[in-house]
């Protein structure tokens, strides 16, 4: 729970992610800690995170909600390590066969991250538009493309 404020700051500083309320990050760290991961620097401060949840109607699927790394720690493979570690941990608790995430068309870093994840795990990536731009009631927003990665081997 204590990491929520730091995750909110890192997400806001990313310049790419939709920034949710600080309250949502506090709740996320309380209620979805088992399906999220936080990277820390030498002093113990959070410098990156992956948040996700197991989909209730598809308990074999981990939906990755957000991935962010503090600017000073980018380019070191931290996001990939967090994603690999998280999915390995979740797979031990659930019969995980797929990872899903949504990516807006302008987020090339996330495109690369999840394409390389699929390649490392020998899985296919299926892409479909989950939410059209017009679906968002709060102003201009790009579509969100669902990336379904699987099947994952046990």
C-alpha cells in the first residue's frame, strides 16, 4: 500500500501513460499487490512497476494494466525483467496461459516491450482494437489496441 504514491508519480512522469487518480494507485497497491511488481533502487525507493490483475472471467489470463520505469532507470531492461518476474510469479499461483495488455498506437516502447516478451516466451501476439477513440468520454484519446500474448508454456 505504501508504494501507491510513488507509482502515481512514476506513471505521471512517464509522459505516456494515462494518469489515474492517486487514490487508484493506493488501492491498487493494497488490492492487487499479488499481481503487480515494484522495482526498487539501492535505497529502497520504487523506480519502476508493473500492475496487473487476473481476469475474473478468464482466470488463465493476466491483464497488464500499466508498466512504467523512472526516467533515470530506463534502458536497462528493468521493464522486461519486471514483466518476466511478474508473469512467472502469477503462473505459479494460476494456470496462466496468456497475457493481455492494451497499447495506444503511439506507444512504441510498450509495443517493443510486449513484442519482445512474446518472442522470449515463444508465444503469438493477436491484436484487436478493444476501445475505439470515440469510446473515451473524457476527450481526445487514441484507440486502445488489445495485445493477447499466448499460449504461454507452463
